[in-house]
C-alpha cells in the first residue's frame, strides 16, 4: 500500500507541475524587450505605464519569456518608504557671504581660511567693506566632512517678517568652480492663527564639499541652523516615477477624489493649481477600496503666489508609501479653495527594476495581467551568486520597445482564462480521484478478514 500511495502522490505532483507551466497567452498584456550590453543578466527599469498592466499590487503576475515562450528566472528590485534607509543627518557650519550694496556681481568675492582637510575656518569678503555698506547676500555651507551624496538641505532662520525665502544653490569642491544645483525655497507663514513652516529643500543626490546659497532678494535672512541629509552610495533610493495627470471628481464643496488604476504604494502627489494666488491648507486621505474607511495620509499648505513677477509654487504632498487606490483631498475653504471642478493630480511611486537571467534565444518579452498566478520571482542573492548592490550597474540593459503595450485581444484573454480554469478543474479532478482511490483501498483493507494463523 505504501508503494501505491507514494506513486499516487508522485503522479499528482507531476500533473500539477505540468499544469502550472505558464505561457505568454496566460497573461493579458505582453511587452517586447530589447537587450544591450553583456549578459546573461539584464536589468529593466519598469515604466509605470507597463506596471499598471499588472493585476496584482505586488507584481506577482509579472513574468519574462524568451522567443520560445519559456519563462526566465527573474528578481524584482523594489523598496518601500517603510524599509528604505532614510540617510544620515549632518549638522554643518555656515558662513555669511557679504557684499557691498552697489556691487554688480551677484556672487560675493571672498577669501577663505581652511585646514589641510578642507574644513573651513574663516570666510571674509575679499575687499574691506565700510561699516553700513555691507549687505548679507547668502551663506556658504561646509560639507567637507560628508563623504556621501547629499539628498536634502534643512534650514532654520530668523527674519523681520514672515514669507518665502528663495535662493539659488551651487556646489563646489575647490571654492573656485561652482556647479548650479537648482533653486531652493523655504517658507514661514501664518494662516488662521496657525503657523505653517517649510524647512526642507531637495538636493540632486550628488557629492560636494561646499554649498553656496545666494538669495534672490537684496538681503538674506540670518541662519540659525543648517543640516544636510546624506545617503550611503550603496543604499541610494530608487528614483520616483510620476504618473500622467489623473482627472478627479467632486460631489461636495472643498472635497475632491481620484481613482487610481490599481493599488499602488504612493509616496508623493502633485495637485494642479491653475489659478494664480491660490492658497489652500489641505488634508489628504486614502483607502484601498470603497468599502473601507478613509485613512489620513498627509496634510500641508498648497499655494501658487505671485511675488516680484514670479510664481512661487508649492503643490506637492509627501506620503509614506501606503498602498492606496483612492485618494481624497479636503481643502480648508478659508483660503479661497481650489474651485468647483476637481484639479488634476499626479502621483509618484518608487521605481521598480526587473532583473532576469536570459536563457534560450531572444527576443524576450515581459508579460503581466493575470489575477490568479502566484509569485515566481527569486531573491537577488539567489538569481545572482555573490550579489552586491554595486553589481546592478554592471548588468546588461533591457528596455521596453516603443511606448505601446501589446495587449491580447478579448478572445485570446478569455481563452487563456478558460484554459487556466480547465487546468484547475483537471488538477482538482486528479486530486479527488486520487483521494477516492486511496480511500477505497483503505476501506478494502479494513474489510479484509485477518489471515488465519
């Protein structure tokens, strides 16, 4: 009986394995891939438009196939805001940059004293300024002790009046040659007896020994604190991927809702502000589906204000990577609101990378869109022996060909689903027959009279 039992389970396992072999036709969407560089491993930056073809939030229904329709071993490089290393906060020294009030050059000329390691000791104007004619143009930050890419600048300051502080950011390693790093904006506002402050400025994620902040206004504020957030080069976060503009709806004054294509781990949203001089304290909530209650996600002040002929815009809210499919924005109407029609909204998720081991002949294709299959991705350490994070940059590169997603016809998709259903029915039938067969054998043995001695 033991031999028959083992044989029955073996046949059942073989049948289930054969039935579980997936084909491209089992998936609703197929995307052709092109590869370049040296294999056999290839890395694909998954476009958001392709990711949205999946039917499972965790991308369990993602597969890679070769030209013969054979599945390829693959791994996913993903990260969430909850598990990502947020970096290290560094308090740095800051030095004032003075110039004369009638100086024509925007960047003050200075002389510096530093140690052999590059740490600044003193920063003074290159020429003597008379008392009363010196104007504070900006600040020089000493980041020479930080040996990692700079991700964020955090400032605190004092000034005679509230408002926005706008400045340019430049980086240098020798205090002679400066590279522009974009614009910075911080703010301190009062609204309806509430204090609203913005201290953080995003940096491009590059290394630099010194930063120079130059104000647009004639006088810079007095800094009271300066910090720089840095990240280990081996643990740099994957970039954010932004969606196209998403239309919303409104059934109540001051409330706007948006439906996302699927459950996504959203980390930022950007709300369209059409009208100049818009000011809107807001609260953002989200949920996975309509039957669940709304959960608060973020709050802040959105604005588009005109100052000195320029628009000053803050239209983003930061989230913490919760999985949501519906978003609701509630606006404090005392700021004037955002109008009766719902503004469009863009959302950002952290990029996903697909790493696969090419086996067999190309061309290769990516398949998504099957709500019933189970996950098949491997850990990176299993897919690539002796894996280290820096090895990702050395892998061959795979890219989606064109912008279109080759979606199967309704007939083909229906046939694939029907085939999958018949496979399931067949497997369950085999399992049921095996159980009945074993039960019959056991019953027969129990009824058999004991052998006479």
